[in-house]
C-alpha cells in the first residue's frame, strides 16, 4: 500500500517552465498514439523500496534483449516523492521514463491526464491469466491503461490456540469475541488511525457488504445505498461495541502487528508481510496462528488491493519494446521470480503451485482474498477521495457524526474533490 498527498507535488507545479526545469529528461518528439512500432532501449521508473525485486526481472529480460535493454531508474522510497517526480516529468512532456510502476491508486489520475497510453490495439496486453481484480485496478472508464505487475490484499489472521477454525462470516467473527473475552485479549485489531489505512479498512467494510464508493467515471459517489450504509455501520458498531478495541484509532500496520504478535488479540486484519513476522523471534504466537480471507456480511469479504501496475508513457519513443517488456513481466518466468521473493504475483495459476504453497503458507488464503478483492476507487482525484473517506469514517468512529451524516458528507467531499 502507498499513500500520497497533493501537497507533495506542489513545489514544481506553478508554471510549465518550472516543470521543465524540474525534469531531467528531454521533451519527447512523439505523443499519444505515436511510436507504437518503435523499438530500442527503455527506462523503467520504480520506487526504491521494491526495486531490488524488480531488478532481477529486468536482468532476466536484458539477458535476451541486447538491443532493447531496460534500465531501472530508482525513485525515492516515499510514495509522495515518487508521485511528485513522475508528475513533474510527465507534465513537462519528458520521455525520460518509458515504463512506470504505478501504485494501484494512481491509474485514474495518470489516465485522466493523458500521461499514459491505453493498452489497446498494438499495445494490448493479454490479461486473461491474471487476477481479475488487478485488471480492474488498472482500468479507467472502461479502458485498461496499465498491466498489473504485482498485487497484495489484507488477510484475516487468527489465533489457532483460541479458535479451532477461521470464521466464515462477520457474525461468526463477532460471536468468537466471547473467546477473546475469556482469554482477556482484544477481539479484532486493524488500522483505524486517520491515514491511508483507514481508507483501506473503510473500503473493505463498504465493499464487503456489497456497496461501493465511486462509480466507473471515478468521480460520482455511490454511497447513498443500503449496502454502503450497512458496511460502514458494521465497522462503526464494531468499534463502539468493543469488537475492535478503542486503541485501534491509533493503529497503523505496525501497531496492528505489534498487538497481534504480542498475543494481545484473537484476530487481526493486515497484509501478508505479517505472516512471516508472526513466526519470528519477537513473536509470542509462533505456531499458534493461521490466515484466511477477511469476512463480510454473508461470506468472504472484499479485501482492498495493493500492488503496482506498469504503464507506458505517452511520450516514450520505444513503445513496442515497452509493451513487450510489461507483457514479459506478467509472464510465468517473471511472476514466479516475484513469488519467490515474497512479492505477491498477479498470475492466478501460481497460487495453486504446490512448491510455492509449501513455501508460503499464506498463498491459499491470499488467493481466496484476491479472488474477492476490490481496488480502492479508481479516480483521477484519489487523494481528495481518500481524504473524504478518512475524515468522515473517523468522525463516525469517534462519535462526532452519525453513519448517515458521515456518508452524506463523504459524498459531498468526493464531489468537491472532483471539481
């Protein structure tokens, strides 16, 4: 998961001249729909936090493409800085990056601004073998604008020494809270601090109850439904009733895993990284936990997607090479390399690979989660939409607004963000 804010990109957005000065690349001769058959060396931009894993796949490509090599350009580790750098470059019309690894929440913004080529016609990439939810995250107004590279989804962690099996529904989970009370531990811990994690959790509850936040246009709120209200109500009631502890409004991912690994909770919602941590030297629950898909009203819940999608710069001079490279990244060889480096793949078949399942015990649960997952709102106004969700969900959790008022105000703030 990545977080960003408009403020982070403000420094170089005042004039076109300043933007050009901020970019180190040359202004491209081409543009949208041009250079579709052109081949040559290309550059890929990627945040440095995950660049080492992607570098291995780049090396695999380069070994067999001497005249079409990929150079990996590492951006800052912070997503805000990555977004700012890419925005500056693209606003300046630069071709310094041919392929860009975009956080899944950036698709709508880059597509709406005309910064990336739609993957259609000569640039079409076969996505039939990748997980459908990842393709949805790369789609804006009915067009695919990026090729899913890797993915992620939150899982339900549970204590096997306190419950015999994972709950199948939300009612099952809340019923198990009696066992948490007997064991004198929290029932469910998750991320309710007022940051991107609250957007993730609010989206999960709304989607898991059959609701949605925005429509396909990326800007029309869709929160005025019984399903959206039921989802947010379930989250708010869980907090009020003690299913989720009061301390959770201060929890991010780290706070969640600190609590769960210390043996202080029965259940936790968190990302797959926590699976190995729970088996580590600092864990007090070694051998006493397992994972499953998160739960919803009537069954498996809709986890929120993380991950990266690869997009092609409209100003790239070598779009044919860029297209073939991002298709290669979706292939079995590259995706297996990702899987073996704890970088969850988008290729659906790998989640049934016995060798990988034996190596990564969370793979079956992650597959189930990804099959029901939903992306966060695909919108060019994501930062404003995320803030609208956070502000109003937090107000409802802390009793400053009713659920109805929070949803009404959330809708109004989403509309304002789109203006």
